[in-house]
C-alpha cells in the first residue's frame, strides 16, 4: 500500500480521530497524518469535509470518508483480510456494538463534554448523572459483550472497544478537572481492567494522548468553550 | 429462512418505526406488529429497550434490536434480498454519512422551523435550506438516493416525503419549494408513489391533527417562557 494512497486528517487530542487511528493500526496500515491546529481549519479539511468541516477525515485513493465510526467500518470492510476483524461477524453482535456506539456518541459524549463546559450547578449535576449512568450501563454491557474475554470485542479490540476507548483520555481528564471517579476499580471493576488493557494495546499505545498534556490542553479548550457558551 | 419470529414494536405515527416497516416490506419479510402508545408504554417494550424506552424495536427470534438506523443495517445483513446498501465500501460509507446527516442536521432544523415562530423559525428555516441544498446536490443524476432502487438513504430520509407537506399545511410555510429544490421535490413524489411506501403512510388527517397539537403546545410553551 503506497503511503500517499492513504491519509488521515486529524488532531492528537480528538477522541474521534483516535478511533480512526486505532482501526488503521489494527490493520497495520501506513498512512500520512495531517495534523490540524485547533481553531484554524486547513484548506485540505475544508475541501475534504465541506459538509461538517470536522476531523477525522480518511483520504483513500482520492476518496474522502467522514465521521469516525463510518471510517472505522470502512477500514474494516476494505482491509477485511488484514489484522483482525473489527466488527463481529454475526449481525446481532454487530447491531449490539452499533447500538452502544450510537449511545456513546449521542448521549454519553455530549454529557461528558458538558461537565467541564457547563457553568450552572444544575446543568453540571445533570451531566454528571448522565455520565455515571452511561458508565454503569457500559460496565454491564461489557460483561454481556466480552463473555469473559479482555475486550468488548472478545480476544481482540473490536468496534465498541474503539468507540468507547477513544473517549478514555477525556474521561480521565474530566475525572481530574471535576474531581470525579468515573472508571474506577471499586465501582466499575470490569471497565477499569479493560481501560488499562486498551490503553496498553499495541494498536493504541503509540497514538493514545499523554494525559498530563491533554489535561493542560483541556483547560485552554474549556475556557474557549465557556466563553462562547456564556455569551447566550 | 424458515421458521422465523419477527416482531416490530411501533406507534401508528413514528417516522422512525416507519423506516423499519418499509425495509421489512421491501424485503418481503413476514412480521408481527405491536402498536404502542407513547403515553403508556408496555412493560414488554421497556424490557426490550430499557435504555431509550422507545420505538422502533425489532425482535428477531426473541432478540431485541433498537435504534432505527442500527435496525436497518441488521435487516440488510440478515435478509439479503433487495439490498439497501451497496457492496462497495465507499458507497456504503457515503450512504451511512447521508443517513446520519438527515437525522442530525436536516430533521432538527425542520423540526425547529415547524415548532417555533418569528425569528427562531426564520433562523431554523435558513439552516434547513442550507442542509437541504446538500441533499439536492446528492440527487444529481439520480432518481433516488439509492440510484435506481430504494436504498438506506431513501428510507432514512423518507419521512420528508410525507411529513413536509403536513408541516407545510399546518404552518403555511414552504419548506421544500419546487423552484428551489427541483430534484428533492421530484424525489419526494417518486418515493411516495412506490407501492410499499404508499400503502404504509399513516392516515393523513390523523397526522395533521397530531402535529397541529404538537405545534400549538410548543408555541404555548414558548409563550410561557417569555413571560
């Protein structure tokens, strides 16, 4: 695979970009990484994702693929004989994985983000509750999905591991900033063990953000987001 | 596939549930319908979808699947006749993209335009127009979003072919004018006329009454907030 054939537009901090990078690593793919600067979108990004103007965008032989979970499925389908399968082979397993991934994107992540950004106490409390609920649901889902194996996907990192694992950096940052315990050996023993395995997996460790750096960065972002949110 | 048990939990009006009706009918899959009332959901539904407690839920041989786009992919993978997605990965990625775009951008903008008035409505309409332009562009050179046959995107956007005219009747607004969106306007007619689609529309007078109440309630709520 010629390196110039495959590229990813992204940024080190993005949990969504991380999903795409883990998928690319699982399939042992070489690619060019175009790093975006926060607050200054490149021409390439605007051209490749004119609808949303967001990262990640996968560029493959002149085609652009947008939306992190769509990119992960694309990678799994195109390079189906490389590495290991990302989605389960049975339709029901795939449906369960997709259901939880949708939950993470539609309910979990917006609340996680809210914890840091929202300034009124009631809003913050609601966001924290939603996140804690989400994590306890995922702890239960882990038990059902993994069937005693290390990952949601079983022996190897799968689609739901990628969908949720991408969030781990920001989960840890939120724990620090908000003084919360979200994934914790006492309350969520399975997820606590899973998180360590995920972060140290060869497909993840090279691209997982440094938590200290991410925490510092998050303070800048939060100030910016609060600035624009506070204007309402 | 031999002895299968396929059940669909729906309400009479849910556009999300209607997607599943269309997919099952297009593929000729036999199924049992269980109608739910929004105000009084059955224990069975809540048991099958404890997270969201919503329709649609598909139960196949006792196993429940929730979230309409997830259900559509499950149906396509389980019953191979009349495929809803191409077998080309890039085409599949594009279809998934547009289905998601419909739900995350088009639907909320149109809903906002329908449930608000004055400046908020104007802004929502403006956003809706921007989003609809992308759909119009996507239809260039095609009869349906899926090409010659209905696909995932047609099913995901199919609610437009019915509810837009209901919303237009209630508000007096032109949400998808033919002059501005000739391809989309044409698509709505073509889609609505497909036999399986045509026979499945909920009764129009009931829809008009229902959405009229929703709009009234929404406007009343806004008026309370402004006091």
